[in-house]
């Protein structure tokens, strides 16, 4: 139970979420980088009108984020990531419902 409202939503991931995560992690492992770096690199490869704004409190993570700009994804990798991360295939909130209600939108 999570917050008295039933199972925590993040524990009931859909198959698409798991598959997308696997593709992200596999791509990162093949390049010897972190999955977050692949996510940033993917966004940076989407075009000059896409500007990811990652947040961090640690210098180490800031350095990883900056290093993502140097990661090159080939067309096959982009196609795999595009298919896995297409809008509508990933489901579920980032946080449990009771936390989402506290976030100022």
C-alpha cells in the first residue's frame, strides 16, 4: 500500500514502459554511458528547436548532462529510441497520485 490509496502507480508499469527502459539502458550500455545521458542525447538529436533543461543539485550529474552533448546516435539507434519513446506509449504518472496533487502546475 502507498499512502492508503492502493498500490503505488510506479510499481504497476505497463509492458511498453519496461520495453522503453530496456532499450534506453541497452543503448547506454553499448556506448558506456548512463541512461540519462542517452535520453538527453536523444532529445538533442531531435532538432535545434528542442532544448532539454535537466535539473541537478550535484556537480557530477551536471558534468554527465553536459557530456551527453558529445554522444552520437546513429540513425538505427534514433529509430529504436523514437519507437520506444513515442508519445502515448509510456504511461503512468511520475509520482504517486497523492504527491502529484501537491505539485504546483
